[in-house]
C-alpha cells in the first residue's frame, strides 16, 4: 500500500529532525511547567500530557501505524547534537546486551508511578522527564551505536512490543536486490562521493534488513532507508502480529524462543497493564489497607512491593507454567516447561495491546 507523497517525505534526510523538534519543544515546556507551573495536576501540562494524552495517542499510533514515536523521539535529537561535541568510545558491555535492564526499569517506573502518585505530581513528573534526557546523554555519550534505545529505554521496549501488532514495518521491497548488493550500506552506512567520511549511517541497532523480521528493536529511524543506494527499503504494509506467530532467526535478535529476556518483557508488558489499570480503581485502596494491617506496616512501599510481586511474578509464573504443562501433557512432548512458557508469553502481547493498555487510558 502506497500513500502519495509520504515516500518522498520519508526519504528526505531531515525528516526525523523535523518530527523531533516539535516534541522537543513540548518536552521542554512540560519540564518547565512541571517545575514552575500550577501544583494542581489537572492544570499542569507535565501531568496531563504525560499520563493522559500521551498514553492514549501512543497506543493508537502504535497499533494503527507503527513505531513513529521512536522515529520522532526528542531524546535522540538532543543526543545527536551532543555527539557533535562528544564522540562515544565504548561498546555496550556484552553481558548487558539483553532486555533485563530495560525490564527492571519498566517495573521501576510502574512502581514509582504508583508509590509517588506521579499522575498527581507535576514536580516529580518533570524530574522524571529531565532524568530521561540526562540518562540518554550519559549512556549514548559513552557507548556507541543506539545502546540506550536497544538495551535501556523502557518506553522504547513498550513501543517495540506494541508495534509487533501494527500494520506497517520497515523492510526490504525486493529480496533479490539485496542478494545482488555487495556494499550492504543499510547496515554499514554510505559514503557520499564527495566525502571520505560516512555521512549516512546504517542501522545502529544492528538489524540487517535482508534478514530482519518484524518490528522488534526497530525504532523506525529510517537510517536504512536513507543509506540504501537502491531505494529498496521502505515502510511497507504487512499483516499485524504475524511476527509473533513464527520463530525464524531474526537479525539482531536471534530466535524468540531462546530469548528469556524478551519473554519476561512481554510478560511485564501484559501483566503490568493489568496492574496499572487495577491501581486506578477504588478496590485497590481496600486491598492495600488490608495488606497493611496484615503486614503491620504503615508505609505504602512494602504493600506495593507485595502487590507487584504477585501480579508481575507469581501470577505470570503460575498461569504460563500451567499453560505449558497442559500443552506438554496433551501433545506428549517431554521438553522442559520453560521453553514452552517462553513461546506462550508472546501470545500475551495482543491481549495487552488490545485490552490492557487501552484500559489504563480509559480508566485514567
């Protein structure tokens, strides 16, 4: 499916900064309004835009189009400006080249959101946004490529998972063209004829287009589109969710069935949505009060910790373990339960995207 005019727009080298600049301005306004504006949350842009409007628009865009919010990410615009002055020297540590750190940060943000009532605190929300900018500059200031996007950013991981259900994907138009291509500019970057420097970079997330499958880890940065000398990469339509049904070898990712970290991310993505929605309804206060009396504590943190342990660890382990056990029993398969549970976890993503996170928007 082609939309007239959009192809030329996305092939323009400066389309990403053009989209990032308005969001950067909005982010700065949110920070300033959160720190110095009204303390009443409904009257402050930091809280209303972050926890109400942004979440709703984000879910709609991810499911209706794709990961265009990562494309327009204002944090990356600041990073690119900083890299004109400071060049990263290090590679991301091999032991951390997975999603465990981003899963922990995802849970931490959900926990902080509930503990400090971020939806009602413009000041804390502003500092959270500011901390995001600082973290981007720290991580990508020291480490090469897109280390923050691929291994750290919890918002990015949310976008990656939700965009597996979107109807569009950055992919190759004609595979035969890639077979005959000897330069592989989509991953290496391209040198312009009048310069000895690489002026158009390749994919920083190490997704080699000919063997890339789906939207996982793809920020829609368009670097591969700009670098391809054959105009053979584009944002093309596809069947939503098809990448969750198969398990091929994926460039930059490997096999879904062998990625326990991705399975944990999908699990937190799903049960975190249900937990977040539960935290917005009145029965949660009765549950917290009962647990507080049961544990003989007056502070909310240990009570929330127990609730998070139940929703994000115990409940998923029991349900996924039961599903894997039933599947093994019915099929006569003698494999261990863990690989089956890992495969089942990706089937939760449509539930979270269709019911879980949209419910949190309407509840808020």
